[in-house]
């Protein structure tokens, strides 16, 4: 009986050793499409213990980051592409996990098209064009507010504007 149990224990240990570690790459926020100026972070998680170094690629290029996180503070169209990460361990005999990947797509920008100088005591109506996606209209309500901007570009934060 002891011999049978030890045989099962050896089989289980061998199976545990054969289970290859794997990584999961996540994007935060996980929007399918992002706009210029937004920030995004990628995290590479491994399913086993510590001691791993991370290898990051964008397209076919190595990013030169060995940490498990990669942050882009202000995305632009040049940040679009396929991001991959994998983990490695060892120096003389290096072991690599399979890679995990996420595609980042950066499109267009918000353009607001009111007059250059707006002064109104009533609701201001801006036409917002989201290029490459669709057209939408946002309503901004101000009371006794005068906007004087020399540019048609205004920054908005995702999820904080009511669509009317």
C-alpha cells in the first residue's frame, strides 16, 4: 500500500513539474479604442512564484522593459499596435514562457466646433466629431459663463460627459 501511494506521489510531482508557467497581459483601462492624450497601462502577470524578468515587445520591436508593468502617459497614434509580454528566468539556462498579447488602437481626436469666442447665459451647444468612429452631439450647460479660447481644441475626460 505504501509503495502504491509513493508511486502516485511521484506521478503527481512529475505532472506539477511539467505544467509550464504562463503569463496573462492586461490593459487598464481596457478600452478597445483609445484617443490621443489618454493614458494606458499594461500589466504582465505570471501564474507562479516570483523571480521572473519580463520581456516586452510592440510589433516586432523590443521595448527594453524588464518590469511587469508598462505605462504610456499620453497615447498617440504611434502607440497603436500589438503589445506582447513574456517572462524569463535563469542566466545560464534561460527559460521563457509563451507570450500573451493585447492590441492597442489609437484613433482620431475629439474636435469641438463652436465659435472661437463664446459668451452666453444659456446652454452652449457643441458639435463633437469623433473621427474614424461616428458623430455625436454633447450638450454642455453653463450659467453666466464666458469662454474665451483661441483654439477649437478642448480636453474632455472619458465617461464624464453626458451625451444629448
